[in-house]
C-alpha cells in the first residue's frame, strides 16, 4: 500500500530481457536502504526488489505489466518516480494507492500558469474507469486531485515542488502515463452496478 507521495526520482541504468520478463536496474538515493523482497512503487507500479548493488536496486516486470503500464517504454536514463510502501505509524499524506495500474493515459496538453502547470490527460473510457471532480487519481504513482473530469479524461495542476521532484518535469505532450483510479470510487461504482 502506498500514499502517492513520491520519495525520490530514480534513473534506469540497465535493462535485461529474460524471456517475456524485463529486469530494470534503478539508481536512486533510496536504493541503499532497500532490501530484497521489499515492495516499491515505480511510476505507480508495485514491484518487488530482487537484487541490490551499491546505490542501485533491481526489479522485474512481467509481460502483463509491461503491456498495461508505461514501464515497457522505459529506456536507459529514463526517470522513474519511486515510493516505498507506507509505514503504519506515520501520517497518510496522499490517498490509498495500491500500486496496481488500471490503465495508461496520454498527456494531451501542458500549460504553464504563473508558476504552476496544468496537465490534461485522456484515457480509454471503454475500460470502465472514472474520475470525479476534485477526486483522487495516481499518475505515475503521484497522488493528485483531478478537475475538468469528463468521460475520457481530466486535468491536474502541478505545483513547482512536484514538477521538480517527480518525473512530471520531463513529461511531454503525447507521453504515456500510468493511471490508478481511486479505490473508493472503484468500489462505489461496482456496488452501484456500473461496471
């Protein structure tokens, strides 16, 4: 379980393909604190640490994960948002993020607005996911509040801190992002029989 508050941005330094699995070597400021078998969110995808090296850790994504997230598009030097699983004795600063990406979305526009940025995203509405005005959504693992909510998209506002301390600073129009919709909204939708 995660909160969507990104701890640091890591960098992909090596990729290895093994059958349909892809192994990622990530260099980051928290890698030395990790341990094998630990769950870590990578762009919002919960992956298990499989190997450790000085200042680096390895994780593996299966083909299903590569196809349903933007991890399949990562290359050497790609930036990755990282968050360790939440502690049960701390503040819950974001929202409930499971690290289970529901689908990907596409960045449709980026507007600079006097020190902050407005990002607009579209997604395939036929997969049954929804946003609500002022509701929560995780984009590449980042807990955000959406507005301009519509059947196939939404907008978010990004403050300078988030822009500088996540991979939002590298996002461009037409880039693919990982989306995890609010778990409470998903349960309400199912209870109302709307899936």
